[in-house]
C-alpha cells in the first residue's frame, strides 16, 4: 500500500560571502569533505564541473539525497545546497559550514531552511 | 577587482504529490527534459542513481547552476530543486513542472522560493 505522507525531507541552503579565494577543485572538495564528515553523510556518486570564469560546481548524490556546492569567485561568493532525508537541523548544517570554512576569511554565512 | 555583490542566484524547490507512479529513470528523465526545454536551460553534465527502494536521484549541472530531481515512490512524492543564475521566476518554474507532469496524476505541487 502506498503511503501518501510526505517523506522526511530537510533542505538547508547557504550563501557564503568570503574573502577573495582560490576557487580550486581542491578547495571545494576540502569544504565538502568536512561537511560530509561532520554531518555523517554517505556519498553514493560525485560529479564536478569547472566553468570558464573559474566557478566550480561540485555535486554529491548522497544515500540521504544531495549536496551541491557552487563557487562564484568573481563575486567572492559560494552557495551550498543540502537536501537530506535525515534528522539534521539548521544549526548542525551551519556549524559544519563554519568548521569547513574556518580560517578561510568568511565575511558571512546566511542559512535558509526550506520547509514543506 | 573583486565584486563583493551577490551574484544573481535564484532557487526554486517543489514538493510534488502524485498518484502511485512508475519511478523509472525514463519517467524522471522525461520530466527533466521538459523542464530543461521549457526553461531554456543548458545541460553541462548529468548523473543519476537508482536506489534500492526504487527512488531515483537525477542531477544536472547546468550552465546556469543545477537541477536535481528525487523520487520517493514509497510515498508517491517527487522533489525538484532548481538553482539558476538566470532571470526566471516561480511561476515559470511551476508552469514547467505542471507541463512535465501533465496527465501524470498530480495531486499537488507546492513550490518554495529561496531568497537571499
């Protein structure tokens, strides 16, 4: 029998303003690795693309849904989008971002929660 | 000189309740193809995963950012997440979803906009 109830889906999105940074794949992967470890996420697949203007998109399909990080080095901005079928909260997401970006010259991290 | 302004980033997220459906990769790709065409998105890379319980995650890296669709067939639910660096609006996103899901037995489509 099909359950018409909504599955547990949580989504947290962050806009990060940061000092001019080296938008290398290594930098973005380090950021993601810390978040994945802190939030106990399980990676199923991974894909990335480096754009002409040095922006990077790094995508992970997770056992729990997905994590995507975009960098916009021309604006000194990064964007992180986490969708999870797990019981994390906004504070944990923000804490993992602050840990990942420790001593990286972050000006601000603004986090939004998408609720249904 | 680095521009500290926020780039144009728009994000629309939809939770779709739908009649029990065949959560095949073909179904999810058809849905995505219509959205990509309607919204004039340019696909750069694509990745998918089929989970044990028949849920599917389909991810596109776009020239404009990303589109991710998850299906939760056990709940008759799909989730669509579009991040775009382009001047689309919520109505266009919802219209493309309704077009893609025309005659698919949709009960409801709830769309949220993430604003920074």
